[in-house]
């Protein structure tokens, strides 16, 4: 198993929040947009935020999951994928991690 490394750079494409540096053992790049135009924690599901962005990029790392971006970064895109593709799609894990806790917290425990 390799080491996961996060670093920042000013040279990102416009609109890019973060990315896994393909070909690297485990490098995730956080762009300025990650810090300035990305919610700390989303108030609702499927809204871009820092924690779900990190989870999304971490799943791309080969020794973690080795996922791809098969869907179009929307929940509808994830739902349209066949099950076998969902297992390899970074957005599937991002949305699950972001929305499942909110769903569980919305139920009253008696």
C-alpha cells in the first residue's frame, strides 16, 4: 500500500476543485476553488462540498479504490449507470458518504 499525499497548486483548469494526479502513486491536488468556492459542509445532498470532494478524489487512488468518473457528476448520472459501473464510479461513493448520514440523522430514534 502506498502513501496518500495532498497538495495545493495555483495551476488548475477553471472550475476544477480537486483532482487525482493520474500516474502518481497517491497524489490528490486541491485547487484554489476547493478553498474559495466550495462549501465547508453542504447543507443538502448532491451539493458540492469539501468533504465529499476529498472522498471523490481519494476513491480514484489505485490502492484505495481505483475508481473512474463514469457518470456526469450528478445523482441522475449515477442512477443511470449499470450496477457494475456504479461500483467503479467515484460519484457513487461521494454521494453515499455525503447523503447517507443526513438521511440517517433525519430519522427520529425513539
